[in-house]
């Protein structure tokens, strides 16, 4: 059997068009393995990162002020609470999507919020990189979802999915981009014409013969050394074959109808891939948060859209029975200034917030704070209490060090290759589990 079958050629072509990396382990003895073998499913945990690209106004979400001219849509006496959370009232001001009131009512008991995060700079590119990787002064560091994918599921065909925002991988894992559900359908059904399961290239009997012949040929050549170029070609073919089998598991979880919301469209691709066991992490993103003009109008459009997207993911994960394995991170690369400019907008502010939710994360908790002028209040990393005298300024590297510890990858060789430089005495103790003081 000298040539790759049309189905395999189409699979490789589709992968190239979608930016899909073939990440199966195909070195050494694996190259000589039975080509009919199938990669085992990755069974979690799954990590999903929501990026509010452009810089969200945290005072209209989890860090409300309502005084000093910082917010124009409500006053301090109108700030609402749910458990230990305080949040801005948005039900009367949102255009569409989900209000803060409904979001905190449903998820407040599970939600961990950190306020007073210091990004150190206020330009989009370095801030996005810093928030995504925990490293401000390097272009080499991987994002957290890429790092955790490389550590926990490097052989998954779609180990790290990304839909935009900063997505560097540190050359540890392939960056997979599957922009639309029809693209996922074609990738998942590589042995069918345009992903149509009713129009396969081969019936099962023919396909099994092709795979057997290919495996026999590989075994016959197992003792013969190959030139590097030939070896690489065989590796690519083998990866395509075993990934094709694994990716076919996605098919039952691809919805028949494409949702209208931006985040929901991305989420369906990620969740189907999680459920099929071919993906570890996904980087989701919506933009336009950079509200230099008409801040209140823009933020009241986008924050409810973001919360609606997060809610969609959690509800859909419940339906797919993977909710208990799903870790959710909600972040932005910066906040908005405490004052308005002449265009009724807010400019870049290097202080912000981040939110978390998922198994192993104690909810109904708020760590850190900003003062009445929206400046960060230093935090005692041991007690997690505000301490203006002896506390530290919590920066993205502190969050990423905590994330690495939470995921159990802090001592992994890949993490050690990209050290964050957080001193032991500055590491956040009990960040994921410690009860509010």
C-alpha cells in the first residue's frame, strides 16, 4: 500500500485549513505501533478560560463603587450583595444577556473573586500576554490553558483549543483553531465526504482492510532504518490515522443547530471536544470591551453578554454531564479608569479583577480589594487579608503560580522550564480553599 487513502489526505488537508495540530505521540516504539489503535479519551479535568478582550469595567461587575463619580448608573446605596459577594445592579441597565443579579443568584455560592489585581502596565499587548501567561517580560511563555494541556493531555488531538486573544504555547503543544461547528463536523468525520456521515469514502469492511494493509506494511519495515524525511512522513500518517479515530468520538455531541451567541458558538466546539475526550483546555474570547467612548453603554452590552456566555457553558456542561469536571476562569487584560473622559468613556486602568469557578474551588468568596479611588490594596499572601502595611501587590504571576498548584502541574518539567519567579513567601496560601475571614 504505497499511497495515503483519499480520506486520510482530506483529513490532513482539513487539519491544515483549520490550523489543527496533530499531537499524537508518534516517536520511537509508538511509530511502529498498530495503526488501528485508538487514543484513549482524556477524562478531565477540563479548563475553559473566558477572555473579556479590551478591558472590562470591574466596577460594573464584581468591584462596584457607586461613589466619587466612578459609576454613573448607580449609587453606593444601590450596590447589591449575594452571600459574600457585592456587585453592581445591572438588571435595569443591560441591553440583552444576563444581569449581575441573576448571575450571582445562580452561581455566587460557587464563585471565587479576586479584586485588586495589579497588571503593572496598561497597554493591551503586554497586559494580555501578562494575564495569559503570568510573565510580563517574555514572549516565550505559554498561556495557562496551553501549559496545562501540554502537561495533562499532550496526545489529545485538540489538546489546546483557542478562539482568539493571546494564545502562545511555548512550543509545548499544538495550538488548535476550529472556528465553526461545520469545521468540527468535517474534522470529526474525516472518512466522510465534507463530514457527512451518510457519505463515507469507504464502508467499514474496506476501511479495516486498508488499515490492516497499512499496519502490515509498517511492521514489515519495522527493522529498516528510515531517513529523517521518510520517518517524519510516516509519523504524520500514523498521527492522522489514530487521531482520526479519536476525533470521530466528537460526532454525537455536535449540536444540530448553531447557537447565535458568540461565546455559545465557541463553547459548543470546546464542550463537544471535552466530552469526546480529545481536548484538555479552551481559550474563549469576545472583544470590544475597550470602551474609550460611551463606557456605560458599551459595558452594559458586553458584560451581560459575557455572563450569558458563561451561563450557557455551565448549563450545557451539565447536560453533557461534565460540569463536575469543568474549571472556569474569567478574566480580562485590564480594567477601566475610575474617572470618565470627555467622550463619556473610560480609559485603560492597570488594576482589575479575576473570577474562578469549578471543582476544588471553594465559592462564595472574595479575596482582595480596591480602595475608594479604585487603587489596589496590598494583600497578606498567608492570611489572604488586606494589609496595607505588610501585604504584597498581587500580580498575574501570583495567580498563575496558584493555578499551576491547583492543576497539580507546578513541579512538571514543562512548568519548570517556564519559572514564574514567585518567592515562596509570596505564594497565595489556601487561595482555592480558605474560608473568608
